[in-house]
């Protein structure tokens, strides 16, 4: 209609600018809600740090900087130190990565370059499902399946071979309990494996096809393409994925609690029992009265764990930033 | 240039065909060995999953009976079930999801629709990602300090809050990712019709991303349903029938934890049955989440 009016040369008044009714307030309220929720996430992080620090303050005050290095944990004398559990946390996490990273790389390489197409989806999903299995299930499985296996076959075999070697032999000595730092590291390795493998697979898939094709065109084998093209291209993100796995391994609780053996001393052997920060908090919490120095020491340990994982996760995220943007 | 190519038709040193063949064989051999090892690694990875599932089935399936779902936990040797643990878990997980999802949804929306590349947005995104991977036991300690100590005791509510804190970053991540997949032309079309921004987000963007958002919620439920560590210091566990959120509340993971560590044969069997139930539930939710996402694509 308006079209014909224009055609007839009749002057048409331009439409009055519409004032958006409701839109203004609605928009303001909604934007405020979103912004407030985003703010809440920051407040949450701040609150976690502050609450743990406040809770741990009596312990930090009582023991000072020596809390970090002291290996004593004596509820009778009321003397506590973080040394043993920090050692256990870092040792198990690093051992776990040593075992998990080669496996994860193999799986990622297989899923991106080697497997036939029909296999990639289902196998990838199965590996991701491994990441979804609850921690406590890994603990039970570890305790009832892996621990007896370690005690009867794997540990005696290693103790008789590697344990006999000079210098490094001490690392593999001691009675084969089945539980201990090494078993905990093994369970951790299986738990972080899917996280690392999935990240590696995702970054490998981001290598532009032409890069790989030109290498194949020159006659490179698949391993050479992986080694000389894909890995250099994705190096930073791969390290980021490994750090993500490290962050997970450091704070894992229930599975470790089942198999670590719970002892507050540092043994030379990796088969010896030990403790991680998370496992000691989970195991000793029930026996700590509210307001006691022991509870405060556990909260102080929690604070330390939070700082360590925060640094590792922040580093991981920083290394993976290019992937996240891309 | 043509002169040089004419004098040496193949660049580089002159080649000894036998050395080249040996080199080729070595390269092919290395490649084959590594490809074989990669296959072994993948099989090993699958073997772990199969072994866990098989163990659960072998040790847990025998204990499945109606009694598990109709009887509450009882002292060892008196035919108890897991009813209060299952109900307690259902209550805490659903309330935590109800509490955490709206917050996570709004944060994800803020990051995708408002924040852009702003400094504040990047900080929120970073913190949310750190919370996503932060040790869950620390969330439990935090809520213990925040809600258990000042309010005089362990409670179901404290457990709910601890789980909700874990739900938030999972929902944030998927919501933001899914909203970012929506083409900007859709947004421009809605704004061009004169709709206010909040209507654009609620009626169009959320609706377009609904399958992704549901996926995120399902994954969050699956994640918190198996969480044990944050409940140790918050809802504590309760061996009696109780649906009172102001008192300590039972949950499946905590019951499994205490039963698995007990010396009683029937409690350990019950723990395996509970473990089977929870694992099937969690893996089922994960598969469902994938199916939802795939169905809409």
C-alpha cells in the first residue's frame, strides 16, 4: 500500500521513531543479572582462597614457614607439618604423568592419524567415558583389583630386577604391600589419561591438512609427519594438555585415599606407603575436632593444594590459549 | 638458474641406491614399530575401561535385588539396602543442579553475549575454567568453613551448596561454547525486528542453543552424582532414614566409601552394587548427553 502511495507522489510522513517500551528496563535487568552472576564466580574464587587461608592461619602461625618442610605429623604432641604430604602429592602426580603421557600420545596419534574412520568415533567416545567414571570407582577398582595384582606379581618382579641394581635399587626396595605411592601413581595415571589424550587429539586435529599432505607428498611416513610436522605445530598446546592432567592428578582424592597406604613418613622406595595432601585431608578430617590445631593444619594443607593447583591450571590454560581462541 | 639445474639434475649429494634403500627400510620399520605401539596404547586404554566395567558387573550384579532399592542401610548382617543413600543422592544432586544451573547459564550468557573480549570477561572465563578443574575436596573444605562451622553442624544443605559450586563451571563452559556457535546474522535479524537484547537472548539464542545447554546440564549432573570428596565434610552421610536437609544426609558415594572400607562381607557386596548403579547412571547420562547433542545437529 505504501508502495503505491509513493508511486502516486503522495507525501508520506516518515514513521515516528519507536521508543522501545520495556526493552530498556528489561535489558538493564537482564544485563545486571548476567553481570552479577559473572561477579559471583570471581567472589567464589576469592572466598575459597580466603576461607582456606583463614582456617589454616592458626597452623601457619603456630609452625611458621617450617610447616612447609616439616615431616612431622604427630596428633599426640599436636605437631604438624606438610612435608610428607607435599612430597607424596608431587611424587605421585609426576610419576602418574610419566606413565600417562606416552600412553595418551599413542592414543591421540592413533585416533587422529592411524585408525580407520569408522573406528575413531566409538574409540574416542570410550576413552572419554573413562574420564567420566567417578573417582571413588577408580578407588575401589584399584583397591580390589590392582592392589592384589601389584602385591603378588608386579612389585615382586620389579623388586627382584630393578631393585637389585646399584644406586637406583633403593627406589624399588621394600616389602610388596600392593598399596603405596607407586600404586597411587598408577591409578592417577589411568584417571588423567583420558583428559590428556582428549586434549592432544583435539589439538592434533587442528593442524591444517595441507601441512600434513605436503609432508606425505614428500614421502614422509606417518611417524615422520607426526614427529616433524604435527608435534612442532602443536607443541605448546600439548604441554598445556599435560599440565591440565597434572592439575587433575594433584588434587585427586578418593582414588588415592584407597590405595596410598596412608603413612606419614617419607620412604626411599616408591613402593612404600605415603600420603598426598588430598588423601590426608580426607582420611584425617573425621578425627579432627572443630577448632583444633589439627583441623587448622588440614585447612592449611588445603590452602597449599589450592595454590599449587591454581598455578598449574593457570599455566595450562595460558599454554592452551591459542587453541581456545582458534 | 637453468644452468645449475642442468648441471645437477637432482639437488644434493649423489645417491648410493643401496644406502637409500637401507634408509627407507629403517624409516618404514620405525614407523611400523611406533604405529604398533600406538595401537597397543589404545587397546590398553580401552582395557582399563573394560576391566572397570567387568569388575563392577562381576562383583556388583550379583547383589542387585529389590531389597537394595527398598530397604534403608542397616547394621552388617541384617539385610540392609541403599534406599536412604539413593534418595539422599537424588535430593542433593537435583537441588544442586537447580541451584547451579541458572547461575551457570547466566554466567555463560554473560561471557558469550556481553563480555566479548573485555578484560573482565577474560578474567571470569579464566576463573571459571580453573574452578572446573580445581580439586573437589577443596570445595568441600570451603563449604565446611562457610556453612558447617558457623551454622553448627553437617547438613544436607551444605552438601547441596558444595555440589552446586561444582555444577556452575560445567554449565558455564558448555553454555558459552554453544552460544558462540550461533551465527551473528541470527542475532542481527532479531535486533533488526526491534526486539530488545534480553528477548533476543532468551527467546532466540537460548532456544537455538537448547540442546547444547541440556548437554551441559546432563554432564554436570553426571559429574556431581559421583562426587564423594566434597560431601565428606558437608552432608557427612547418615546411616538412618532422613530427608531433612538441615541434618546430615546420606548419599550413594559416601555410603559406598564407608562400606567398601568396612570388614563386613555383605557391606562390601552392597558397596559394589552401589558402585555398579552409580557408574551405569553416570555413564548413561554421558551417553545421553552426547545423543542429545547429536540429535539436534
